[in-house]
C-alpha cells in the first residue's frame, strides 16, 4: 500500500468553510444559495477526485501540524473514510436544493445563519471522515457539535432552547466525560493516537481496563444515539426538516457511528477485540437499542419523532454488524451507512414536504394524503421499503449481509433481533402508507397539492437512488472489500 501526499483532503474539508464569508456577505438570497451550491459541488468533486487512488488500494495523507508526538492534526483518506465522505458530500448537494424549497416555502427567518452553519457542519463532517488519528477526529467531532447547535435551536422558541440544552448536554457531556479520558489513557499507554489496521493497543493494558475504555468510547460518542444516551435525537427534531434530514439522519448520527467504527477497528483492531471477547457484549448493547427504538417508534404520532426513533434503531445495525467481527457482518454494517442514509433522508424530505404543503406533523392528520401528494408518498413508500429491508431497495442488501454475518459468527440472538426488528419496521411504516392511499381524505385535505419543486425533486432523486443501489451497489462494495481485506490481512 502506497501513501500519496496531497493537499486535497484539507481542501475537501475547507471548501465549505471558505464559503461561509460569502454566504454571510451575500446581498441577495439567490447569491447566498448559489454560493452554497458551488461549495457543495466543489466538495463532492474533491472527494470523488481521490476515489481512483483509494480504489487502487492506496491512501492519501496530509499533515496540517504536529501538535503532540504521535498525534498530529493529520488527514488520511482510506476506503472507510472515502465511503462516508462520498455519502455525506453528495447528500449536501441534494439537501441544499431541498433547503431552498423548504426555507422559502415556509418563509423561515435567519436563512443566512442557517446556510452558514450548515456549511461549517459539513466541513466538520468531512474532517471526521478523513481524520488520521483520534485527536483529529475528536477535534472535528466537537466542532460539529458546536456548529449544529444553532441549527437545532433555529426557531429560537422555548422548545428549541430546551432541546438545544439537552442536545449539548448529551453530546458534549459524553464526549468530554467519556471520550476525552479514554483518549488520554490510550495516548498514555501507547504514545500515539494514530489509526492502524493492526490496532494500537495490543497488550498495552490489562483486559479489564481495555474493556472499560472500549465502552467509554462507545457511549462517549453519543451522536450514535446508543441507549441510554439517545434522548438528544428526538429532542433535536424541533430543528427545520433539512437539518433533521442531513444532520440528524446522515451527518451527525453517522459521525457518531463512524467514530465508534474507527475506534473498534483501528484503535483496538479486530484481533484485539476477538481476544477481549467483547463482540457479543457490544452486540447485546446494539441489539437492545435496535428493539427498544423500534418499539418506541410504534407509539409515535408525530412523524418526525417516529423517524427519530427509527434512526436510533437503525444506527445500531451498523454497530451490530461491525461487532459481529465476521466479514459478512462487517460488510452488512458498513453498507448500511449509505443504504440507510439515502432511505432515511428521503423519509425526512417527505415529512418536510408534507409540512410545507399542509402544515401537518402528525400521522393522525394525514389520512388520504397520498391522493393529494402522490409523488411525495410514493417516494415515502420506496424509502420505507429500504428501511424495512425489502427489495428492490438497497436496504435489503445491508440486512441480507447482516443476517449472513450473524450466521457466520454463530450469534443466534443477533439473527433473531434482525428479523424481529424488520417486522417492527414494517409495523410502523406500512400503516402510514395504508392511511395515505387507502383511507378517505379528511375535510382539511381538500386543496392540498405537492410541495414546491425544490422540495419534491430532491426526494425523488434520493428515493430513486435507493432503488438504483439495489441493482448497482458495486462502488460501495469495492470500498468495503478494501476495508475488510486490509483488516484481515493485518
């Protein structure tokens, strides 16, 4: 494996950050939104430009500064980072389009501030994706926490402020209280924080201490919404729907899961995890979150809260797959990153489109809405199939691999959890489809039509891509194959 030295990882991080002054100083909304589009396009182009090097089995590295021996501020683009980088940078383009329709459709206040912090959040997300070590990852993880706070509290009412306090309490409290001490201990016993396919801990500490450190990391990266550190996510649904869609269905929550994966596979390493025999314990924690999150979703009437608890459940599929420590399990967990991202962002887009067009948030108010908003609800149906794990949508491939991975790892409990959770997914999504298409319009549904085009086109794109990834998942599979090959070879 060759290392290529290039400034492109830094440029991919900085491009949206550099757009912030232009967004702030834009005299007209059209210019502000054009700048956002240009920055999003450039970010995606920079990420994609590095893909051929990664697919050839190499890595790209760039050192910004040496802060500590063995812990520089450094970027390293590998197959795992590229997987996450492609998904998050592409979906920023789609969400920027959607944001125009949503924010203008509702005549939201402080739109300049909204686009400004959105850009900062995407810089932090790519920083996490391409971090070469724990210090760099932690730095951008915290930047993301602070950048998304103004987005969560966008409406600036009492509910938004309460939710914002809960958001920061959970996200910053766990990262400072759990991750920072664990990271300091790792540096103390190893002298480095760099990620390695071999892991860096080895026999550096007693097994009992390493197990404690492992769970400090797992619960400390609370953006992954593992129970009991999940309450921030439903609370954050007070944010505008584009925020919920990209940041709380893709960027923020996936940053939490991605950080846990980095620690599991590149700080501890697969051999060390097998030696500690913690795979089943991590699987049980993830399984508990999967089932309980789905059960709570069943009881929700507010559509965005239902999607929030569904996200809590679905995120733990990724952790469960990696914790199985089998090639199939890890494949299922990693491929669930893009499959869930495209499915769940579509569902949030649909929820926002319904709100823009009707002002409705609750499922009990949406009888017959499919007849008035057929495009939106067909997209909702497609995305629901993907989250449930049914063909012809990409979510089927991730759940299929997870099921095979549980068999490969001889973990019958994981197999049962995956099957039961899929039934629960169907139990809370299919009634929505039935009410939308097969029940009579409520009186208030008269005159309803589709949301503005800027809202409808993005949800059509992401729903069609959910289908396309069922038939052509190869680009993501190639990256995942490189990740697993590197880990097994190590």
